[in-house]
């Protein structure tokens, strides 16, 4: 009788352990990691504080700008459409030669600020860079700003964004986590591919990457290289800024074809290596 009871207890314990394992497998993002993310309320307060500090820095950048007329001050704002971008380009081009450093720093800080907090408008700044600067400098500037801004967004998510991912994006994050695990050996190629293609929104990549353990170094360089092809299109369009009426006009069928080819090229090394491994096995 004692042996039977012992056997029943062992069976129950085994079933309980298996049940817990299954739960952990189906809910990897909700397990154990959640306390590290803190409560949503505390995270929100921290995020607001960081945003306030960043906004203060942006105000100091604005105050350090050259003396502007009242009409010019009205044009110094984050562009929401192509008309705003043209107006901003007019003011910046006027002061760019005389106050080169101030204009460059203001552009840099604004772009990184938008990327860090996932605020729309960076596409217009990319187009504007082609109007203000030589192509090589404009491309490097946009790639650097995108890489830094996305990395700051990554770090913000790591610090305070986890409760949001756990609560609202769990299912999508789990699916992407599975894809990341499949490409773990070639993660930088995969990040480059995602940045070139529109399969996943950039904001989603930025805030979920730290949660699913994408290394920050791989994330930065993958972003830096991956945004280059789309930025090439936007910067090239910026050379004819005043002929554009919408941001959509910056993209042609030819540029879309080029982006598609580059996306395929970015993932080819992964495909070739997998084929080679299959043959060797």
C-alpha cells in the first residue's frame, strides 16, 4: 500500500513538473522576467522623466540656434508633411554655411530624439539631409542617427518598456522571438533584412529586441547598415526637395526594385551557408 501511494505521489509530481514546463514554453515572455521590468506605472513615470530630460536638451539646442526672425521661428519645427520640410529646409539652408556646426548638431539631435521616442517625422529629415548636405555626409549622418536613436529606444525598452511588451505585444513578440532564434547564427544579416524590408515596423523591432535577447551591438550595426538602402532613396529625393509634394513621391518603382534586390542580397549568405551545412551533413 505504501509503495502504491509513493508511486501515485511520484506520478502527480511528474505531471505537475511537466505542466509547469509546458506553461513556461508557451509563455516565455511572461515567465520570471516580468518582475525585472517593474510595474507599468513606475515604468511610465521613469519614461516621462527621461522624455522630459530629452525635451529639455532639445530646448537648449533650439536656444543655441542663431537669432531668427519671427517668421523663421514658426518654420523651425518637426516636419509633419512635405510643406513643413520645405519650409524648414529654407531656414536651415540659409544659416547652414554661416552656422554650420549649430545646424548640424540641431539636425543630429532632432533626428536621434525622434528615433529614440518613436515620434513620426524622421523620413522628412532624411529627405531634408539630401537637400542640405553632400550625399556621402548625408547618408552617413542618417545611418548614424538611425542607429543611435534605435539603440537608445532599445535601451529605453530594456529599462522601462518590458511591461508594455508583456501586456500588449506578447503574442507578436513570441512569434518574432522564434524567428530570431532560427536566425541566431546570422542575426546581423536578419536585422539588416528587416530594416530594408517593411515586414516589421521599426518601432516594434526597437522595443521588442531587448526582450527577446537581441544583442545591442548586433542591433546597432544591423540597423546602421540596414537603413542605408532606404535612406539612399530618401536622400536622393532630397536633392529635388522643392519638386516633391508628398513623402511618397520620394519612392519610385525603380527604387522599390533596388530595395528588393538589396534585401535578397542581405539574406543570401544565410541561405548559402544553410545549403552548405545540409550538404556537409
